[in-house]
C-alpha cells in the first residue's frame, strides 16, 4: 500500500471511530507501527489529525477542513447510495449545478448514465471526472479556495452562475440543526452555493446522518428553501418540525 493510500485509510478509519490507538490502526491497515507513526506525524504536520499518547483523533473538530482527496473517503458507502437517489430525481436533458462537495462528486460519477445532461460546477474534481465522458460540462472559473483547493470561489464564479438558470442544484453542507437550518464552514463556498440555489428550479441537498446535530459557522439555507433532502437515514425524529414529504433515503 502506498503512503497516500495509507493516509486515506487512516482518515477513513478515524472518521468512523473519532479516536484510535496506534495498535488499532496497525491491525486494521496491516502495516508496522513505525510506518503508522510516520504517517500520523505527516498528517499532524498538515493539520489533519491531533496525536496524543498512544492514539490519534481527527483535527476537523478544531476547525480544520480535510482536503477533498481525503474527505471523499468519509462515509463513502452512504454517499454513493445518496448519489444514486439524487440522480433518480433528475431527467434527460436537465441542466444541473454541482457544488464542490465530495457528495456531489459521487453524483457526477453517475451522470453519464442520463442522456443530455449539462453540468455547471465550481469543482475541479468534478470537471476532471466528467472530462472522461461525452457529457457537456462548464466550469464556473474563479479563484482556487485557500481552504479547499479543489473548489473555485469568488466574484468570477458567482457572476458566471448568476447568468445561468438550471433545472436542479445538487449540493451539500457541513452541519444541520434540529430547526432544519444548514450551515457550512467557509463563507466563500456558501456564497457560490447561494447563487446556485437561487438560480435552480429544484434544490437537492445531500446530507448524511453524520452531520446531524453538528455545528458550523456560516448559514447556508433551511428546509423551507429545499425541495429534497437526501440522506442515509430518515431525519423525521431529528427535526423539531419534520416535513417527511421532502425526505429521500439513499
């Protein structure tokens, strides 16, 4: 297993367990303790994990964001099922906004199965994915986000999106509270998504259950302004004022 693959696997395991010992990671990944410690040292220097005596936890609870290449492994099974459900809400010939989330990336991988889809995205990885297929895709342009290097943000991206009307916007967030309010951790990505949401006829939010009850800084939208909430579990018992007709299980 290559070093980058080991690091991806460590992040995936920590996403599931929140905290792990070195011995646990050795058993799960089947490599030496010295290799694990070197990988953890590198991840800590990059601000992705916090080490303590004999163990490690993710650093995102301290306000750090995990890069896309690692975030895409978080709850990947659930996100793939959610992506299938979201694609089921699209139609041949639709124009679709996709944001820079890893959840939206899983949707992009399935879009070539639908005829005549046009994609507009601020995700570098989505554009790279779709370049291998006969599918019409447009990039918003803009500046590379300092916080998320796989996403384009800023005035140029917003201006491009402001001139387009789409059939659907598919996007994700970092956190949702019991009042049905959705939040994210970076203002520049929130601003780009706001234009997508405003200019789309259907708003499809992907939000797996690991984000329920979590906190983040910037308000994005609410259940009132979303047409469909796609999740891996029914949130009826979580929301104070549930609207189950909007929920799609993936």
